[in-house]
C-alpha cells in the first residue's frame, strides 16, 4: 500500500504487436480483448524467468492469441497503463512493445475461450485501442503517417 499522494513503483511488462501484410500490401494489426474489461488490446504479460524480453512477448502472443511468427529483438516503443490487481490494488505498468510478424495462427491455444481476436487495418487498430501511445506505435510500425 502506498501513502496518499505517492505513486506505486511501476512494473515492466512485455507485449507483442502482431501484424501481417495483406495481399494488397496493407499492414494489418491483430488486437485481442482483455479478460476483465473486454477492451481491445495487444498481447502482453509479465517477464518470464530465463526468457528474453522479446521471447516473453512472443510467448504471450501465443498464449493469448495463438499466433507464432518472427519477433523483433528491439522494442518498437513503450506505453504505460494502470493495471488492476486481483487484490483490488492498482499498479502502474510500463509496457515494452515488440513487433511480431505473424506467420501462423494455431487452431487451439491456452486462452482461446477467454478472448476475442480481430485483424484490422493499422488506422482502424490505432483508433480502436484506448492508449494514445499505443496508437502511435501501431501507426509507426505500419508506416502510416
């Protein structure tokens, strides 16, 4: 518990930004719903022991959306959000985002029944997510001005 007026220490998460290039050479972004609020987000999670940040992001993409592909080693940006914890508390999370070029989507994956997924144009995906910093990352990765 933090004292009033004091911010809780932030925690780091790693996220994958799943994308594919359509037949018309248009970049499409995959979004998923969060389990609690059903907001449209990208796959993200906590660091995993023994796994590099970009590999942790790729693992989250598989667990949450069933996608596998080529993940960039370098982060394409960061955004922050307040995460509600199971105990009712809130912690500030700084999320490092790694682009993931999707090569395959499995028929089954661990969280399939808990989330919805959809592919959108980069512009539509940027408008659909609530975080302005994530919107900017989406547009930049897709090369949209």
